[in-house]
C-alpha cells in the first residue's frame, strides 16, 4: 500500500510540475482537422469568436472556427460563406 501511495504521489507531483512548466503531452496533430470533424453548413458571423488555420503539418488544409460558447468546428477554407466572412473581417480591420 505504501508503494502505491508513493507512486500516486509521484505521478501527481510530476503532473503539477509539467503544468507549471508549460509542457504539454498533447500531440501536435491535435490541432489538425480530419474528415469527420468538418461542418458544411454556414455558421452565422455573429456566433464566431475566432478562427485559426491548421498547421502546415496537417494532412488536410482547414480552418478551426471557435464559437462564442467555446465549441470548435473545422471548416474548409474554400467554402464560399467562410471566404466572404474572412473578407468582411479583413475589411473591418483595415478600415479601423
């Protein structure tokens, strides 16, 4: 029982230490989008909090869209509605 307790304590301390060091065990591929993660329907612009292109190492080119409520979806950057959204965002940034 002492060995188990010591092992558990060691794991917890290691987890706390890596968290404080900013080290992540997440795969760099977790930022990628896969076929089943894409959404096809238009997302209203007022619901979009932010978006970010997937890294170049990903097999599919995509954009990860985060909604105001925190949900994230993958979008094909060639989708017409998304290209229009991007143009509107860029024009509003350049005019301000």
